[in-house]
């Protein structure tokens, strides 16, 4: 049961949280906040997308290999 939950969080949860932080960072920056928020949000989004991509490729390789 823990494995499907981990896969779900890697594929969906991480990039969603990164995208939310990135969009909130842009909104904060437009309101006069620090430029660090959109930079941190974009870094988190890219890292989470990389993790999700690696997980997805591993799952795809397992299914096709005998």
C-alpha cells in the first residue's frame, strides 16, 4: 500500500506543490516582494519535475521488460 502512495506523491504531489509555490512567488514579486520567491519556486518545480520524470521512466521500463 505504501508503494502506490509514494508513486502518486512523486508523480502528482511534488510538481503541484512546486507550481503553487512558483505562482505564489510571482504574485508576491509583482506586489513588491523579494525576487527570491519565484526563483525558489521555479527551482523546486524543476527538481520535482525531474523526480517525477525519473520515477515515470523507471515504471515504464519495468512494465516493458520481461
